[in-house]
């Protein structure tokens, strides 16, 4: 991936100092947090131990139209060798496709959401049939301000992409949901719509678009930190971010309340701290995640995800048949003979949703189907999950690597990026 270079080498990141919000904002925030904690207690009391979210959460609609996990950290953490076989949570497919750049022999993209797999299938068919510019236009990107319009996107789908959708279920899904294509694929996920609400209703209360553009145009980390401290970090911005990214709004508008069953923290305060640190201390010119959240586009001005870099397109296209879509529960799949062995695991943040007992069962199954020295990579969002001490003979925690990677995570909001290694004789 092409990366802009800074005009100066800055000192180590400085933690963002806590600044008190106005009294009335703190009171409202405290009341909201009490409600959040009440929701969390009720959720846990009513949950069934050892059960995943599949049975209780609606996965019939697209929740993520983009992948919100840093591709660079994933590829560095997995450090795949050519011809490796990888198990990857499918989600929107972006990171699964990017692993083809490391010459993976097979990427098993698994999900129990038919909608997410339909999205992956659409992108695979688009790789096969479209040129780079058409691919980006179909998904709704506007490089150089170019937009072919809603009906232009539908024509691309019907004339070129649809014939390559050989799976009838996936083809029917898109035939019945052409409005999703009209409305731009990159915006149709539940989480992307949530970011759109923040961008439309909350950000304008704190900053003009010109201020946001000034932030995103930065090329020097010291100047970025100064801009954050003196211009960006106002009490209005902090209050808006803390409230909007709190458990109630995030759970009901962005993710799902069931995803918070094991959360034991003030979600709004936690995310405000993470976002503040990221905006201040992580190079903004290399952050397409921030560009999308703040502007609604990834125009290439703040780098691009690996799967979307023009120089990578033909490589991914030539290898796209190596991606195998599987609809299944991950644990059941790993416990089946069908799965085979894996040289690496991209597990997204799936452990966020499960209790400690189920997490340990997962790790054991992962170890059983992993090859020697296979890497396991996953993210912690609100719930801390890492290999328990009792499994240290099976899996090694790469603590220093995880620490270094977490400090550079461009998605800002994750608690930790975890890297672990499978131990076998």
C-alpha cells in the first residue's frame, strides 16, 4: 500500500489529557451510563451460558459494508508464507481479499450471515468482471469526484457482475435488493449508517467541514497533535462523541444490544479516549478509516485499504478464486472434519460476544486445527479476551507484538489487537 511520508519524525505519542466536560453534560452522561449498566446487567442475567449471538441477533441484513479492522496489522500479525491456508471471518470481505496479496493458497471466508456472504460474493464477481475504475464505481467510491449515479451502478451489476454470480441464493439476494446498489454499497451497512448519522447530525455541532478537511490534510504528526489540542478537542466535540458513541446509541443504531452482554465499562468514555488518542497521535494522512467516518468517502487522499489500491487490483483479481465462502458457525466448522488445517486465523472480534468458557472451547478447537507456528489474530473491543494461562502449553501470547500493533491501530476504537502463536511439537 502506498503510504505518504511525514515531513518530520515526531516524538512518541503523548496520551490525551482528560479535560472535564461542563457539569450539565457530566450529569446527563452519568445518567445515561447508569441506564447502560442496567441494560448490561439485564442482558447477562437473561443470557444462556455458552451460547453465541447467532440465535438471538438478526443477521439477515448487512451489518458491515466495509471491514473495520486494520488490514496492515492483520497482515503483519499473520505473517503468512506463500501457499498458506487461512481461516478468515468474512464480514464484508475486504481483509479476506487482502490476504491474497500474501499469496495464500486458500482463504476460507466464513460467516453465519447470509447477507454478509452475499456481499462478499458480489465483490468477488466484481473482481472477476470489472476493471478497476468500474469496481470502485460499483461500490460507490468517488475518486476524483466521479459518480456514475444510481442507475449507472445498477447497469454495471446487471450487465457485467450478475452473470458471474453463479450461486443462485446470492444472485437472488442482489436482484431483490437493487436499492442497496443504488445507494452505494460502501454506505449500506448498519455500522456505516451509524457513522453517517454521526457525520450528519453530531459533527456539525462541533466543527465545520473546512476544519475537518484541515485535520485530514495534515502531513506532520507534531502539527497534527497541536491541531488536535488547540482546535479539534473542544468540549462540544467531546460531549458529542461521548454521548453518540455510548452503549445505548451504538447498541441500538450501530451494532446490537446483544453484543454488549459481557461489557463492563463506560462505553462512551472509553471510545472518546480511544478516538481522541487516535486523532491526536496516529498519522491521519495514512488513515482511510478516519477519512470515511469524518467525510463519508475514501478518496485516496488518506491512503486506501489494500484491497482497493489500484496497484494491487490485478493480483487480487488473478487469485480471487482462492477465496472460498462458507456459511457456518465457526466453532462447529472447526470441530468438523470438513475444515482441515489452517496456517493462520483472522478472527475479527468474535470473542467479544461470548463468555470465558466458550472462549476457551474456541481456542482449543483453533489449536486442534492449526498447524505448528500458525498465527491467531483477533481484536478486543470492549471485552478483554486473550489466551488464558491454562492454555499456555498450546498457544503462546505474543505480548510485545500485540502491544506494538495496538499502538498503531488506525481504526482507533479497539482496546487491543491480539497476536498469538500455536505451539505444536
